[in-house]
């Protein structure tokens, strides 16, 4: 039987500030690989080499990571907008995107 604490994340690190690239099978040493390269100053410093079961799964993983990046940028821009509004600066939405 599982304990409730078994479902809690361990060694959680947020996936922010990264680029994602496909990696060919020869250089990765495995099929359907892709790499997450973290930006300098990111919490995670070591690049991650991941592989999927098939090419469809790899595409879905890459798309999910890219959607996460879009969601993160949107959240950061909304946060910045609220901070600016508090100090009386009104900025059109399109100009806040980083």
C-alpha cells in the first residue's frame, strides 16, 4: 500500500530557462533522443539527454516542453504587468513579452 508521502515529488527542480534540441541516434547513442540544455544561471546546470519509445512520443515530449516554455513566458509577463501596474506604469500587453 502506498503512503501519501510516496506521491510527493522528491528532489524537485523547476524546468525554467532552457532550450530543447533533437539529437541524432549516432551522437546520442540511443534512438529518438532529445536534449534539454539549460541556460547559464539556471537552477539546473547539467544538460539532460532523454529518449522516447518512438518518434511520435519524442515529438509529443518536445511539444510539451515547448508549451511549458510558452506558459512560463506568459506567467512572467503577467507578473511583470502586475508589478508595473502597482507603481502606476501601464504597458500594452504585447510590449511586455520577454
